[in-house]
């Protein structure tokens, strides 16, 4: 017998149809710890539907105590003031009985998921096994307040998904006007937008503009949330928040905005008052707005805020105590898939007139960033362990770092370690996924605690299996990560190294793929805050660079003070000036659209601290800005290569040349030359090491990058042998060049010219002269000539290790130079020739270091990558092999090949690239992936683009045809197809 009152729905068929759609997911749910019988669930759902239908006031129903069925009053016993009209006596008792059961299920904090696609949010449980191991002082109050919030949100979700709302014309007009704030193109056309600092990785953009004259603040943001769209909308449309995420909810931040509801006209709207507590001595601001939400489709809800000038419940206060503000905004919340929701947020704020710009940048903008961060973190905390993806791992890692950072702000430096552990406990407490993980791996808490301490100690490799891991093993793992971070520029490569050398972590990653990006965020935080990590790298880079610059300047001054060596001083001065000039040009090209970044870079270049600044940016994870064309790692590489080519190497040759000709060998010259060689060797080896261990490069091209081994000892041997190899190579080649120049400067010119000519002849013969950059005409020729020339000089004198022939060149050059110097050089009276014994000892020492370090290096790298050092593949062949190794889902990597010049894929592009683009172009136009930009489309050859899209882009073979011609071609195409 059905519990549904016969008058609630007209026919049984309508009920069955409704149950099969609206309550389909409800019928399949289970309670935590208990199983709901499907038939019982159906009865409960039917009764709930009947009760809602008869009262049309679910909001009041959830706030009202459910009476005992036997004592339910009749209509005559109900007061006229009672907001909950009682249903008819005839059919009330069964419905209220079942609804009471539903209420008991909800009130007992049982997780019932999905009514018509929405998710009833899970409650925190004070008795959870996972929580019993934690020690957060705010835990008890957080549970109580958190569950109060969820009562409100779960109630709102039911309204949004299962109760039909009726809207007045005024409400529809308010919603339409607010949606206009989401038109980014419209706003950008009227005012210039500036990018704010991004919050979490799920933020696609957060930009805004401040009109300093009128005080208008416009903000436009787009970000994704891991959750259901109804759940997100319920959070946005409620301000009765009792709990705050502990990373964003400290008392200072909570007091920024005080909010209260003034009136609740219906289930979908409310009038609220917001008081903005500005820093003293500024006057507080007060805003009254009408909040209204509306479901605009099955997967979209909009929540709007319309400003009001006054309300009867708001007192008219003295202008000195409060200033009226205006808040106009809209949230468009759309379900992308089962687990992700997109939020587009547009806001127009005015705090009653002009605000000082420092206040906007130090108070308003940080608050906007904090709102987005806390909002995304709130929903990420509800992710269950089984639903965590690789992308979620990065987000959870960012949240953990925020928790640790916020916790450490509560005390001084002496409590840094203790408060860091508190932040870890708070994160483990808040995250549903972590609460599920802890009973499976109790040692995970000790692992995070020790990583937060960031203690660097030499510890043995942990060989314990994952199933046998204990707290002590986890502590050793954490110390190992802190040690590995010191040897890496990028956090990702450090984590890869850490995982590879510990089998337990390899198994853990297989079970939980989100763990790698999660620990990358922690490693990045430790790298940027470590006393030894980033600071050692920055300090080391700064010291080496400054010492090199100081010794070069000192030697230049010494040359000028010596009558017979003033010409050397002029050469050194020109080299130093040329290097500084080129680095300033690179800095200007990188920051030409933001001179506030260009000027500090210029100051660092002039003082010799640019390498330290570059090391800091790379180590702290600074990302490339939109207006920049180089990543921090690429910028650091370009600056170092400029220093090598135009200053370090030529200056070393000049100094050795002057030293060999001088009758008196001074100590300062003997010190300056090895220092310059050591700087070149260290920087060159670090560039090679960083490029090979870069996770991004290993992911995109694993067949070329990856020769550096994974084990810690093997990595150390690989790096130091490479550095010694490079050091000996640099001294051998610069010494050989100096010997040739001493005999006759033309000999050195002949030697370098012949070597360069053979290189260009080889490139031309293999059709590999032109560089891959997608340029045209004479510009392409000039750029290719310069790039090939610089690459050859770099390979010759700094031993960029992927170029094996440059290593052999130093041996050939030294043999030729020493033989010619010993047998054919006869100095005049003013010069002194090295005796054969000194010459042989010098060369024997360098040869020994060169050979031994080369052997160690070859045996330390991974064997399968040995062929990459002597491969003769051209750019065309390299791109073809690169393409053939990519998977079908790697569209972004495949698209990168088309950014190169068409010659790079000539011969195989028609067979592989063209079918790929023609087949997928329509899909790309619909999905608009991040790499599918106008600049990329410009790089694609016309014949690789479907003809109808070519007409739309106005792209034809080699030129832009007039519109009339294009329409003719389009008509011809339609006629024949």
C-alpha cells in the first residue's frame, strides 16, 4: 500500500514518471554505516514529495520540529499565524510519518547523496577513527559550526533542485541586469583590465579595474570548483556561515565583512546588509542588496546581487560612522561534468566614492583573492579519496601549503615548527579524502609533519614495503625529500627523484596518482622557504657571478695599469659592456610592457646579481606572465648563454693569452682564470642538469630528456663528473686558443673559421641550416645564422653535453695547438715561451681530469640515452620521431610541432599532420582548448585547415584574398560537395 496521499498527484503514472527522474539517484543511495532498503527509500521519497507538494514550504519544514503522527492537529487546531499550514487530516498521518523518518535520517548526519542531481553534503563526524589521531585545538568547534552550515546548504540544495520557483518581473529584470556584468568583452571594451595575482590552480583568471576618480571597482573571474553546481550555488546564496576554513578564517580576516539577513521574501531571494570594516582611521561601509537565485537550465544556476539604497530595517546612521556602499554582482554556476563546476563571477563595487590606491592594493584586492581561494578550498575539502584526480592533487597540495602558512602566522619564529604541524593536522581534519586515507596509512601524518619541518639530514634509502610502513620510515622518507630538494632547481624534478628511489612511494603513486602533484606543491613551498634550499642556490649563484664579475673587472683594471697590456684591457672592457648591453636588451624585451619589472632587472644586471635573481625566480616557482615571452628557466638560460658567448669565454682566452706572454706570472691572473672556468663549468652543467630533469621536458620528449639517473648517489656522481668534465674541457680549449693566438692571431681565426665552416657545410648538406622558428624571408635567414653560430660557440666552449663533437674538438684543438706551439713558435725578445716540461704537465693534468670525469659520466647516466649524444638527426627527423611517440590524447604536444617552420615537417606532415588537423578542427573550434589560439592558427599551413574554416579566417595560400574571391571559392566548394 502506497504512503502517498491520493490527492497529491493526479495519477499513479505521473508519480512513477516523477520518481524515475527526480528521485532516481535518491533510490540508489546508501547511508554511512547503514544500508537503506530501496523499497523503504521509495516510500520515504514519496512521502517527502507529498509533504512538499501539500505545504509548498520546504524551508519552514526543515526548520520545524516534526510532530508525532498520533498528535498531529487538524486544520481547525492550527493557528492562523502558523507559517506551516497543516495538510488535510485524511491524508496527513502517513506522509508525516515518512517525512519524520527522512528528517531523522538527515538529523542523524547520515549521508544521503543526490536528489535530482544535487548532492546532500556529508557531515563531519566527531567519532571518526581518522580524526582520533589528530590534535587540532579548533577541532571541536569546527565540527559544530561546520555542520550548522551544512544544515543550511543541504536545505537550499533541496529547494533549488526539487521546488518550482515563481519569479516576478522585477526579479527577472534584476537577474538580467546582473548577468551583464559577466560580459568580459563588454567590460574590457570600456575599461582596461588588469590581472590580479592568481589564487589557486583552478582559477583561470581574476582580473579587474579600479576607477580612482569615481571609486568604481570592477572584477571578473572564472574558476572551477570540484563539486555539484547546486551545492556551489547553495554556498554562494547563503551568508549564515558559522565555520571558516582555518587557513582563511582567522579572526582578522573574518571581521572584514559582517553580514545579516534583513528579509526573506521567498525561497529564492533575500535582502541582506553587509558592513565592510575598513582599517582605522577610514570609515566603515554599509551595503544593502537583494540576493536572488534562479535555475536557468538543468545544469546552470545564477546567483545575483542587486544594490538597494535603503531598507526599513536599516537605521539611517550618521555619515561619520558609516558610508553607504554599492554591491552589484552575479555568479553563473554551470555543471561541466559529474565532478566539476565552472563559476563565472562578475562584480561592480563602489564603497561610496574615492579610495586611496594603496588601500585598494593592500586591502580590497587581497580580500578578493582570499574569497576565491577560500571558496575553492571549501569544496576541495569535500573530495572523497576515490574521486581525487591528478589535478586535484595539485589543488590539495596548495590548500595544505595555505594551511601551514596561515597556522605559522599565529605565532613567532620559535613556534614555527609546532604551528606547521598544527597546519598539517588542520588540513588532515578538514579534507574528507585525507580522513579516508589516514586509517589506511596512519604513517601519512608523520610524513607530512616531517616534510613541514624541512629538516635536511643524510638518511638511508627506505626499503620498507608500502604495506609495512611505520612512522619512523615515513620520517626518513620526509628527510630524504628535504635533502633531494637542495640538488634541484625545480620542485617537480625533486619529487620525481624522491619517488623513484623509494619503492614504497612508487607503489603509493600507483594506487593514488594524485600524490605526485600534491607533494610537488609541498616541495615547492619547502624550496622557497628553506634556509639551505633556495637560499643556498641563490647565494651560490650570486657569489660565483659576483666573484667572476669582480675578477674580470679587476683584471681589466690591471691591464689598463700595465703599459704593455692596455689593449687587453680595452678588449675586456668591450666584452663586459657588450654582455651587459645584450642582457639589458633581453630584460627589456621580456618586460617591455611593464617597466616596473624592467627597472629592477636592469639594476640587478648592472650590479652582477642577475643570476641570483633568476635562480630565485626559478626556485620559488614564479610563473611566466602573459606579457612575457620567456619562462623564468628560459630567461635564466638565455642570460647565462649570453654571458658565456660574449664575456666569459673570450675573456678567459684573453687572460690566458696575456698570462703566457707576460714575463712575470702574477698571482691574480692565476686565480682569475680558474675562477672563470669554474663559473662556466658550474653554470653550464647546471643548465644541462636542469633541462634534463625538468618534468615538463621529460613528459613532452621522454626519448631525449632523461639521461640523469633517479637514485641519489648516481645523480650526484652524474652532476659532479659532468662539472669536472666541463671544467677540464673549458680550460683545454681556452688554453689551446691562447697558444694559437700567441703564435699568430690569424691561426686562431683560421682554426675557428674552419671549424665553423665545416659545421655550416654539414648543416646545409643535411638541409638543417634553418632554425625551427616560424619566420619568413631574410629575417629567417639572419635569425638562423645567429642561432646556429651561438649554439656552436656554446657547444664548443661550454660543453653543452648533448653535443658530443664539441668534447672531441677540445682534444683535437689541444693536440694541434701544442704541436704547433712546441715546434713552430719562436718568440721575440719581449716574450717568453713555456718550456716543454710545464706544457706537458699542464696538458697531462687536464687530459687526466677530462678522461676520468668523462668515464664516470658515461657510466653514471642511463644506458638507453647514450645514443642521444651522437645522434645526427635533423630537426625534421627529430620532429617526426617526437610526433610518432605521442599518444592520441596529447593534442597540446602535437600542436607544438605546428608552431615550427613548415620545413620542419616537410615530407611527412601531409601524411601525419594534415589528416590529424582536418579530422579534429571542428572539435577544437567547439571545445577551444588553451593552446588553440589565433597565434597558433596563424602558424598552421592553409592546406592543413578545412576549407570552410579557411574562408572564415580569411586564410589562403600565401596571401589574403579579397572578400569577393573568398565567397566565390566558398560557393564553389559547396557546389561540388
